[in-house]
């Protein structure tokens, strides 16, 4: 029983997998360093994390033993070095001497990154298995001059066990690499964004106009496609990056505190407000907001696909929108979220949904909100629980899954 070399490779052979993964990480870091400034700053950090994670993560190899097929072919087998064989007509064993035999080929299907079959994991056997790689098949070949199927099968099973062990050890190394990838990307992208923004701020502080590049590319990069995984396309900024008027986190919190103070006044005097409708309560909140924001807060203002209840603008750009609703059940809550998202343009990233509860059981309302938000198709992640009656979540924009919006849900009890 023998296995020919030919164009075979040593599975999980002599090249070190850890060195390969380290080199892959270096290539990724270099690519992030080489991103054009405007391209990098124009997209969110999460976008770049998705892009590079999809591009550089590895798919561990998996085999499908049940899908194994077998083929055979007649071959010439050199028996000159087989000293157990009595070949009277061989006078010089230094010369090849062939007889007709049979090659049994086991076609073992596999999935995952093909290149991983050549890299040695951190744990390995000193002796390995040689095989031919054809498409998504590992071909194990055994040459024999007799017709002993049990002998062939035993040889295949022995090699298969070694392959399974090596695949498992390789998989553990790959999973460690994949699990650490996103943090490495995020740290590198954020560090470079911080540096680029600091550079731009320093140049702007010199008091001279910025010289714009004339060679800025306006092309789109071809999306990275890795089999069944969906990767985001590589964007190219069509113009130099200019920071949009944006609501700082402290200002966002201040707006929410102002709304809370006005709404708590309503909570404490329910009899005064018991007959008021949504638009009346909204008007009370606007009074408080305009007292703080110099008449930049408006109500029933057209924005994107409808009229939003509360809108705050700076330099003609909308930086905060909010909807006021009475709690009328789960279905109505989802509709309110959808309505809020429909009002948000691509540049709106700070939103709020203000709920007034006129039912008796406020606890039941508060229990339903987290699951309703998590099950919304735009949901990304939970940000933090502001208080017992305030929730904060990250959603993506209706028309752009890479654009994130912060939504605070504020609940106030206004019994009849």
C-alpha cells in the first residue's frame, strides 16, 4: 500500500499558521493606514469594522465525510524498493521496475479557506498526510497491487483521523484570530480618525484657507466578496471631508434633560393637563426647549417624508428630531418608531420618542419597550438604560444600513 507524491501537497504542512495570520494582520493595518483621509472620515467606524472584518476574517476548513466518493484507475507501480516482494527478474534494485496496479482515489469534500490546508497549526503531528487539492475536494490516493478493500479502507481511515485532528487544531487558531479581529480594526480606525481630525483642526487654526486636492478620486471601489458572506462596498468620497454640524453627546443629554423637566411638570400636575392632546403637550415641551436654544426648536416641521413634532436646527441643518405620542399599545409603538425613522434624513443621528402614558399600568408599558425595540428590523444594539423610564438604542437609517442613529425612548405617566 503506497500513496504517490506527484502534484500532492502536505496537508497542514511545514508553513507556520501563526506567522501567516500575523502577516495577514499587518496587511490589514497597512491597508487602513493607506485609506484616503476623506474616505476614512466619511464613513462610521462600525462601517470600516464590517468592511475589514469581512475581508480579512478566515473560514476554518470543514470536511464532509458523508459526501466522500471513490474512483479508481490503473497505474504503473514501481516495486523495485519493495523488498518483501520476490521479483526474480530484478537484477538491479537501483533501477525502477514497474508492474500494473490500481490507484484508489478518495474524494473528500471540504469547505472553508483553501489556503489554510497548507498552514501548520500551533498543535500538529510531525508526520502528516499528503493529498491533491482539486476544487473543493481533498483527494487521498492509495496505490495497491492486490485487491484488498479492507487494507485500503484502513489506510484511508487512519489518514482521515489525522486530517480531522489537524482541522480541529487549525480551527481553534483561526477562531482566536477572528475573535480578536474587530477590536484591532476598531482601535486602528479610531486612532487614525483621531489623528486626521486633529491634523485638520490644527491646519484650520492657522487661519489660512485649506488647499483642496485636485486629484481626489470619485470612483467607487468594487465590493469585497467572499463566497456567502456579504461585505460592504468600499466607498470613495466624492469631495473632501467636511464635518457636519452635529449634536454633541453633552448637548443631546441637555436637550433630553430639558424635555424631562418639562414632562415631569406635566406628571406632577395631571389634572391641569388631563384634557390636552399630543400637539398641546408637544407645545409645552417646545416652550422649554426654545427657552434654552434661542428659538431653534420648531414643531410640525417638514423633514424627509413628513412632519416631525420637534425639530432643532443649527446653520440650517437639522441635528435633533423627536416625536410625541400617547401609548396605545405595542402596534402603535412600532408605528411611532417607523414614523420617527421616516422623518430622519441621512444626516439626522440624534432622535427621541416621547411617550405619554394615560393607562393605569405604567410598569407593563415599561416591560414591553425593550423587546419591541430589539425586534425592530432597524435595531443594531442597546446603548444604555438611562433610567427606569428612559431607554436608549442604536438603530440604522431606513435607506442606509451603515448610517447609525441614536434613539432615546422617554416615557412619562400622565393619568387622566
